[in-house]
C-alpha cells in the first residue's frame, strides 16, 4: 500500500465525516462520495486495495459498519469489489484493465437505482435480449438515485469510451443532460430513458411523460374541463416521470391560455377525503411507472 495514498484516503474521509454534520448528510453517503470522486478521477487506480474495514474505520473515527455501508454502495455502482477473504479493491468499470470486452461490442446500461424488480421489468428483459441476440456485451452500473453519481459515470464513459453506446434510466437535470450531449462523440449513441428534456437535442427518448401529459391535458380542455387534481405520493413527486407529467399538464394549460395553477397537487393520503365527494370525475391514466398517477378532472 502506498503510504501517501493511504494518508490521502484517511484525510479525505475525516474531512467528509466533519462535513456530514454541516451538510446534514449521512456519514456513509459522504464516504461513498469521497471514494467515488477519487476513483473516477483516477486518484485511486484500478486494482488498488483499500485498507481493511476495521483498520480504516478506526483511523477515520467511524464504525466499521458505517464504513462498510458506504463501500457497499460503491460495490452496487461497480466501483469496488469486496470479498471477506481478499478485501476491497478498486474496480472501475471504465478502466481498460477491468473491461476486457471489445469496445465495439460493449453497451453500458446505467440504472437510476437498482431494486429486486429492476431486472424483471418487461423493458429490461426485451432490451437485454435484443442486445445479446445482436452480439453485444452489457456493462451494468447503478447511480443509487443520485444525479451527481450518474453524471460522473456518464462523463467518465464519454471521456474514456470503452463502449460503443450508453443507455440510461435518467436521474439527470436538463443542465446535466445538455452538458453530456454536447460532450459526446457524434457517433456515440447516448440514450435517455424515462425522462424528457426541453431544448436538449437527444439521440432518443423513451417514455415521453411530458408530451403525453400535454396531450392528455389538450383532450380534456377541448372537452370543457378547466381544472385538474393531480394525485401523487409525497416521496415520489420528484421521481422524474411523475414530475414530468405534472409539468406537461401545466404546459397544456398555458397553451390554452388557462392559469397553470388550476392543476392542483393532492397527496395520496388526502384521497379518502376527496373520494367521499361525488362531484369529481376520476380518470386513471395508464403510464408505465411503478405507481400510476390518478388524475382527477373538475
């Protein structure tokens, strides 16, 4: 182990521990961020072996459980390999020593997050079959729900392309997507799924939630409706497709010179109160998301 690199890791983790209180962020997420930045920047090279969990945790001043939680997040992202016998090694999925597949046959698939149902979705199964049947290998990465992690993952791929294309379940902002699209080579397809970006030139976009909501709004406005109630789960409102539908519905109102604030946001827990009133018509719109949105029209 290189002494200077060892000290640098410890110092940065100590600083991250202190900053977690200021930022109001869990320590393990700050630990993950430090390692992620060091790996993506090349400061921690591929195959670098990290100190044992208990040893490193003791030096940083955290429990080995907290440290292990941060390292396990990195493992889910494909940035480290962990073994109870061999220890923890940097395994950047973007390093030439790690990716042995021919660049022309490798496609990166980046998930916004991974759950037990991720690999069971019809879209993923069809995509996986199509790629494999056409002779492509697949590299999987997870962004753990973080737009910053996903941005850095894609940027690293574009800066050192080991693959011929990238498919992303996007968690990015429009600014991040625009920057990446401007950075990518012309012949490199960067495909965003489950996200709509206005004024961003895209290779491909699937699930145009924004456009679909605009069309739904247009249909009902032509039928004479002027107000909508948009039901949502509080914890899922910032989930990209849900927020895009809300914006799309507001855009439809603006198109027809109607106050967009007539799209009223209603949390699911208030649903029972609303459903008890018989003056509202309920319309369920079958969007392809884990929790379909219920749109109530007035």
